[in-house]
C-alpha cells in the first residue's frame, strides 16, 4: 500500500510541518555547503553565532540554538578541528571558556552568507514577495510567543491538567 506523503503532511501539526520543511531543505543543501565551505549548515550556524558574539560560552550556544548538549559539543569540536574557531579558557574558572572566530572562520562565514542567500532565494521561489514577508512575520511572532513566559506558563498548566494514559485506564 502506497502512503500519500503529501496528504500526511497537509493533515499534520505545525511543528511536524516546520520540522519536515527544515529537514528536507537542510538535507538538500548540506552537501553543497560541505563541498564549497568545508562545513555543514549546522556548523555554519554555530560559527555565525560565535562570530556575532565573540567570547560566547558553550551553555549560551545551547540556550540560543535550542540544540542538545551532545550536538553542540560535536559542532564546536568540529569547528575547532577545522580551525574556524578558537577557544580561550576563562581566567576565573578553568572549566569555562569563550569561543572566538578565527580569520579562516570569518572567511568561511562570508562565503557561507553568499551561499546561504543564494540557496534561500531558491527556497522562496514558489512564493510571492508579500507571502514571504507575511510568513517571516508570522514565524517571528510564533517564535516570540513560544519563548514568552505566558506560553511557558500555559505549557505548565497543560502539563499539570492533561490526563495521560495511566490516568485514563
């Protein structure tokens, strides 16, 4: 029996649809980024974050990106091995360190921006400029909402009130 993937996508929840879109776009673009830049899209995102915030620490990268500890650790290790970033230990606490972009990392970021802009233009191709602006606005508002205290409190209330499988038996 053939599964209609388009129908499943149309009937799916927003988070699934956003994740599917992101995963498909990243999978299509990643080989190009690796070939042309020597790093994948997630590495480039972390590199940009480090370049925008010199001295940023590991935990802050996790908090901002929402990526889990092991993935952030692998990404930073890869960027260090490729000498795109450097690590400077804190003078106050040897367990803490700040991350800085190297000159090679800055070049990678600049070329990566050009490649990202070109790839994103292709992604937007089926949409009109006003649709793109509306979508960007809506996604921005949704992200602000999900990060808000009000949303977090709503999730806590839902967690406390929702009856799970054990409660329904």
